[in-house]
């Protein structure tokens, strides 16, 4: 039997956690007691900062040994964590195919560009300026808090993989709130992400909810917010049982946009006509189906260079997806990959190319049409789009495979690999043609 390790296990975070589990008999202790409490000092002594080793905002971010054994980790104080088979995450489903509500951005605000927002705080601030947060709550709001604070002390029950609840005690754990907004009758707690996600860590809403429930008699409104593809998406929740972590219930989803600049088929055809095909780069052919996730990554890179492991740890990517999406950006000439040495340690670092930075500063419509041009510079994509338009129907995977073989794409020989790559080609062409319906 092959002993080859999963790529996920090769990251530093995974290696350190495997070392901690082995040295402390963590799995045996969880099997006996149902949980394992670990000091921040123990994590630090293993070679990494606890803050980096215990912050997993999405299920995909969890270390390999956690995923394999259905484990999650939660802070219980400023110096201790608890590990167990906890149901710690909430799945997120977007209103795909539903037009977001158009909001007119205030004309008197000249220092904010609502179509070029590259951080959670800037997106949230923009939504507040435009009155979106007032609409979410249904009352006029004012921001009263943000940042880090102490949870104080409380108990709660959490669901586990076995179906039974586990009692947990929290004592002065650190809580961080992206924004707290008060109205006449409500207090809205917002957890913000600058990307499309599949799930989020319930703790990010539950701990602040428990803290502020004891300090105000107003209704606490937990809200999860994402900004991606120029759409502001709000997921409005309630906790039906304040003592139970998993009693979170979605009340409503609301989507907004400041963009009203529609893309027509003629715009796409014009880009197609004037875009010249370039030679295929010696970069892995894309296998990243969701181009919106690629745009999210490009927006992250606007703020500065990002190390490879940081992409995996901080965003809703697993190790393979980090590789696939950064390679896709490199294929399009939008992302640079460099190896940098610091204190004798080599790190892979990603940054925007000059072309990537130019495109990301454009308006909504021009940004997308420029991305279409970068895609259609590549012969396989242009040929598939041509076939799609000529036949007025989506090409089959078999037809796309034939095109890929004809184009002699870099470092692909097997039919099975060609078939997998055909999925990305079709997904990207679907996105290109779907732009004409994005805001209609």
C-alpha cells in the first residue's frame, strides 16, 4: 500500500498539529472523554503561534488530522482551547439566479468607490454609508462597537458528530466583532468576509451574541455578510435557544449592488473580435471551475502579497484549491508566483502582475470585459466559445476534449486529464456568456 501523503498534510500547520496529536495522545483522550483541552502554551511550544494554529474560519481550513477525525477547535479562554467532534460550522447558500437589489450610492460621497472595495471593513463601511444596514435591520442604525473584547463567562451546549450535545464553559475568551450597529429596538452583530464562502464558523456570531445579550435588552440580530463580485450579501440569523450553539436559524437573505452597468452579448462579441490569441504559457492549464472565486482571490491580492499557506489558512480554500486558483491566475497572466527566503526558510508568495493590478482598478463592466479578453487570449477558450455561438448550444465535454487535444495544452497527455480540464473550460465560458444576465 502506498504511504504517499495527502498534499494537505505537507503544510507547516498540518505537520505541527500531527506532532501535537502524537505527543499528547489527543485522539485517545478524545475517545475516552469526548474532548481534549489544550493550552495555548502547548501549541506555542510545538513551534507556532496559537493564533495561527487555532483560527479556522471554514471547514476547508481545518488541518488534515481534524478533517480525518471529524474534529473542530474552539477557544474557551484567552489561554486554552477545546478540541472535539463538534458541529461548529454553518453552511451558506446564496440566492443564485436572483437579481440583487440595486442601491443608488450617495452622490455626495466622493472618497469611496463602491465598485472597488478590497477589504471587509471597506465593504461594510460602504454598506453603512449607503443605508444598506438600515434596510437589513428595518430601522435606522448607528455603529457603536467593533474590534476585540472579552467574552466574559458563560456556558453553552454544542452538537457533536455522535448526535449528543456537549456542555462547554467559556471564561474570558477573546471576541472580535467586525461591526456592531444599534437601532431603536435591535443590536446587529456583523461578521464580514470579502469573498464567496461555503460556510462559516458559528462561534464568530455566537460568542458576541452571548456577550451582548447580557448587556442590552434590545433584540440581538446576528448577521453574516459577504462582499463578492460587487454583490453585498446579508444572511440574517437568530438563535432560537440562547444556550445552544447550534440553534442558529436563517431568517432572511438579502442581496444588494451599486452596479447598474449591464453587459450585453454585443460587448462580449466585440471583445472576442478584437482579442488576439497568444501562445499557450508553460503553466498548468486551469482546473478552477468557479471564476468568481478567482476574482475574490485577485481582490485579496490588491491589498498586497500573500504567502501560499496564508491563502489556505485564511480563505475558503483547501490546499489543492489554493494551487488550482493561483495557477489559474498565473495562466491568465494576472498573478505572479515567487519563492522568497526569510531567515533561511523558503516561502511561496503570490502577487498581482502589472496587468492584474490594472484590471482590478477598472469599473465593474470594464473589469469583467478585460477578464473576458484575458480568457479569450487562449485558443482553447476562444474555440469553445466560437463553437458555442455557432451552434447556439453548449458544446459537449467530448467536443471540448477534442479542442484541447488540438491546441496541445501544456503538460497534459491523458484523456482523463483532458476530461477534467474540459469542465473548467465549460465553466469559464458559461461565466462569460452569463455576464449578460448577471444584473438583469
